[in-house]
C-alpha cells in the first residue's frame, strides 16, 4: 500500500510540473512529454525497472492524460555513472524535447544533472534521489523532491536510530550500511556531510 501511494504521489508531482504553464509552451496542443530516467542495466537494474514500471503503471491507470492532454513518457536507461546520466538527460531534453524529467536513483546522478536542469530551466522530480544540497543548502529551483532527505530519513538504518544507539550504548561508533555513496554517507552520519 505504501509503494502504491508513493508511486501515485510521484506521478502526480510529475504531472503537476509537466502541466505548469511556461510561456514557450502556450501554443502547444500536442502531448505533454515526460522524460523518465532510471538505471535499467547494471547493479541497480532491478530497482530501476521497478521504478520505471511503477511510473508507467501510474500513467496507465490515469489513462495517460493530465488536464485533458495526452501524456507521453519517454524512458531512458540512466547509467549509474553521473556522466552517463547527464548524457541521457541531455538527450531527453534536446532530442526528445521533453517538457519535464523525472526519475533517477543515486545521489551522485542528482548532483550531476542539477546544474543542467537549472541552466535550461527544466522542471524535474526527484522521487528517489535525495541529495540534501539539491533542495536544502544549495537549492535548485527546478527540482522538486518527492521523497525524504537522507538526514531526515530513518529508512535503511538511517541516522536517527544510529545516533540513538550510539548515545544509549555509550559507544561512539556504530555500523550502518547504505547503498549510495553520497546519500548513504549522509544517512549514516546524520551530519549532512558525506
């Protein structure tokens, strides 16, 4: 149930960004194009496929329409490497002419594409990528995060339980594990610094 609610929220956030009026779109009558990127190959492929399936499921359930306009989702396999993800997002924006982008998994990917999104004023939804700086310390105006921040999340053994354990046990060390280098370091440290 939580997953369905999360996916529905992610889809609605993307729809809201895609439907937001922009002066250059005023005369457009065609479909709203959303570029969705996620790791479909490599170590994180299963998570990426699940994310993509959930995003597609949402649009299928609402008839691929928002505000009476057709929605077309263009999916790209974002390489887990930040430079590969940036290349894919550029392709979505420059060749596929998407109105907005959504997706991504790893925090490093979020950091890599943020300057490009800001420079080109491309609205984006970060449903899973949650690097703190993108929406807190150095906010990117064109990015909406639809997930919690690493330092405020207790998922994956995040910092609140770790901090409590360290204080309660009187032990200044703890072992926490997370999957993303940047985001994982923040989850485990609670300091907001990797």
